[in-house]
C-alpha cells in the first residue's frame, strides 16, 4: 500500500517567504491568496495526495511552520483549524 502524508502549516506563523514552495520537489505548495493576521500570504498545500513525505518544505522553513505526518490506513487528510494553530 502507498504511504500517504499530511502537511500541516501554521498559517499564523508563516511569513510567506516561499522557501518551502521553491524546494518542494512535487511543486504542490503555493501562497494562499488570503492574508494571515500579520498581513502575510501564508504558504499552503495545493494537492495533499501528491505529497511524498520528503519534508523538504519543513526543513527549509526558517520559522518552523510546517509539520509532516504519515497517515494511517483510512485516516483522512483534513486538519481542524485548532490543530493547525497548536503547532
């Protein structure tokens, strides 16, 4: 069975530097058109299913805004807003 991963961004900490976007080998990250509380366009994932779990995005993030999780069989990709804020 194919391993699946979930990428979670803390959008309130992200300053939209685009390092994660530039280093993603799958090109599945993009800036959000909406701004966060600090006035930045935070990064986010466009196609969760294409994530290969390499963690290049999390490694490059200077503000530690990105977490990568391996999903268990049957586990969904959705992340609640409260989970994302806790990270």
